[in-house]
C-alpha cells in the first residue's frame, strides 16, 4: 500500500509508480496537468498514447468530465455599494449560485468567495439551461444575470486552463451593464479555509480498500484504474495487512503452510481463470465488433469477475482539507478496517507535510490495540 502527494496548490508531482511521461505528455498549466494525470491513471497511459492536448480534447469530446473535478480554485467577487433600489438588482446575482454542483459559497464583507472545480465552471451554462427549463417563464429574466456571471467565471478559467476553456462565441454578453453596476471585481484568490484548500493524493492498495474509500463522495474527486481498459493478468495483489501480521507472529503455533498455500493458490488460479475467460471471449467477440478494441474491453470486463478484492488498484483522490479531516477521523479510527486504516495513517503523514499541514496537526498516529498497525487519535 502506498500514498504520495500529487498536488497541494503548488506544482504537480507524477508518482514514479505511474510511469515516466513522454515528451508530449504532462504539458500545460497545473490544472491541466492534474486533469491529465487523473485521466491517465484510469488507463495506465503515462508514457504511452496521446499527448497532453489530445488527451484533454478527448476528455471534452467524450464528456468524461469527472476528471475536471480534481482541480479547484477560489474566486472572490467584490460587490459595489448596494442601496435602495440597487439592492434588488444586486440580489439578482444570487440565483447564479442555485442548484449548482461542486460549488462552495462563503459570504465576505462586501462580496462572496466561490470555490468551484473546473467541471462546475465548464458546465455553468448547461446547468443554467437546466434550471431555466425547470422554472416559470415569468422569472426567466433572472437568468440573463446568471449567464453574465457565468461568462465572467468562464473567462477567468480561460486564463488558467486554456486547453479546456476556449474562447466561446456563444458565451452570452447580455446584461453586462446591470452586472457591472453591482460587481466591482472578480479574481482568483489564495485559499483561506479548509473548504477552499484542496489536496490530491496518489493511493495504491487493494480494490477492496478502494470500494470503501470511494464512498467518501462529498467534496472529493476520484479517478481509478480501469479493469476494462487495463490488462490485469500480471498485476500485483495487495493482501489485507492482517495476513502479513499473522504470518510474522512468532507466537502462532499453527502450521502456516496451509495458510500460505491457500493465498498462493487463490491468486494463481484467479489469474489463470482471468486469462482464459479474456482470451476466449475476445476471440469470440472480435468478428462481432466493428471496432477491435471494443471486443477487448468487453472481454476484460467479463474476465475481471474472476479477480479478487485483493487485486491492486491505483487512484488519484482529491479532496478539500475539510473532507480529508473527515476521512482521516473515520478511516483512521480503531473501528475502521485495518487495511483502509493503514491508508489513512499513510495519508495523514503525507498531508501533514503538505502546504496545509497545520490543518492535520490535531491527529496523532499511535499503535493500534488490535496489533494491526496504527490508529489516528
């Protein structure tokens, strides 16, 4: 099991376990590189395949937009003086924030701070259209201001992610005079709170562990190695830490040969079954599929059922500092499974050395009473 820092608001670090990018990969701004890396972990494609611009273009074309959720930034909106009848006009800004996923809003003196991920910004106008379709036509005039604020958001993001946010001729230019009456400035700012501070980690462990980890969906972004796109016949298995502790315990009197053989046979036979199922189905499906790789994907999708929860997997896991604290408290506790507890303790060590390390100083690792590693208290 392994945890490494990928991004904490500074430069992107590519874990060596993912491979070495070729000369055309990992090119672009920090946000674009984080999105590219989150995409590549799904397909095990660091060092192979498309270049950076082609990869991001494919993500947008295929609308696999979940990878955009890894990169979060905070925008400060400074309002003008709102008095009398102008107050009503200024309040028209607030419908722009309704029902919009991936958005954290914090009021400040004289304005608002909006923390959003790249997907929220990219889909701003689509969500506005959905809200407009669900409302009474009598209030559709509100959405002109919503669109105008969306255009400001879009243009800010164009500067930091030009491969994702291109100049759009369809970005509305309506209601600019009204919006500018009440909005003095809009700019990216440095994170100040645990909801605004985001950290991305590389995590390697069993798929059983990942099934528990991905349940933490609030204020997180998750990209995981795909067993449909990636060949798993030679992949490592990450067995539960209780197995290693048991085998290393000198006080165990039972004969461990049977135990060791069971583990070895499980992995050996699972991999053999995987290979047989994959090969037979791919041969059978190839003449039935117009695109050759579709046969391979379908065969792998069927064959992965033979692989156990101990199969090793990789994730890029991004979360706000606030959500990381929640995960560490839950998954680092004595009641958590020892395997994910081990990941939580390792994540705590990395997060404590990150740019936002002071946020995690209230948790301390200590020996677990059950003898299986450590807990966070």
